[in-house]
């Protein structure tokens, strides 16, 4: 039996599984390309920005990062922090926190869809199995002595849909886990920038507001008469 004959024997539900498999493969391929572009090593850019910050300040480091045109999330977080560095470490930290949230959305886009496909594909296969078995039992109810060929239609539909559902689920599950592991590694680089950049700024006097010294007020009671204030 060739592939076309199997598809015809599996019934209409197999077309749904085939469409789902195309979606899984397309999504996995697109996300692989995007993560490959975002996954470039930003270590050289980070070290260069650190050196420029120490020598010339955050503005010069920001210009260096802009010239690099690095698309990685680490570069985006670095750019956000340096752009607010002149306002203090607290402002830079807030800008980097917002940038990390935006980059996480870019990194993990599409992974929930692959997870959903991995969950519903076996259910679709199970539905096809049930429909195929129902067809087989309908043959028994309508024909006193069904032939093997008559029973084989429902049984083949059940088994083909089961196998197709499992194949799609395995593809989606493996693709999701592989892409998530890649996204986690890229996100770690962005977290590294968020943790390290405040330490670059503090030596330049851009201390957080909470850490700035509060001026002390000296109280002198030496000239106050013992009996209280003069009337």
C-alpha cells in the first residue's frame, strides 16, 4: 500500500493532522532561524562597552553599541541601560528590566503554540482511532458475516490516525524543547548584562538614589539656658 492509499484509508481526520504537521515544521523552522540570528555571541560587544564606559562614559558606550548594530537581546538590554545611565543606576536598572521583558517575548514566541500542538496531536489521533473502531463495529451491526476487507477499512483508519497523531506530537515536543533550550541560553546572556551594568556605573558616581548619603543635621544645645528659652 502506497502513501496515497494510506491517506485515503485514514479518513478526513488525517488531513487535519497533516495540516498540523505542516504548521509544526514551519513554526520550528522559522523560530530556528530567528534564534540563530539572536544567538550570536555578544561577549565581545559587552567587554568593549565596559571598557568604553570606564574610559569615556555611558554616552560613548551607547554610541559604540549603536554602531555595532547587534540584534541580540543582550545588546538590546545593554542599549536600554546605557541610554538611561546618566539619570542614575536606578533608572538604568528599570530600563533594563523593561527591555528584558520585551526580549523574552521575542525569544519565546511560538513555543507555546508548539506545546499546544504536542498536546492536541495525540488527542486528534485518538479521535481518529475511535472513529475507525466505530466504523468497524458498524460493519458488524449491518452485515452478518463481514469479510476481512470490510473490517480492514475501519481498523486501518484507526491505526493510521493513531500513528500520525503520535508522530506530530513527537515532532512538536522535540522542537519545542530544543528551541526553549536555545532561548534560555540567549536569555541568560541578557540577564548577565542586567546584572553587570550597574557595577560599571557606580564607580563613575552614578549611585542609586537609595544609596546616596543623607546629609546630617547637627543639633547644638550648648547655648540653651538650663531653665528653658528666655521669656
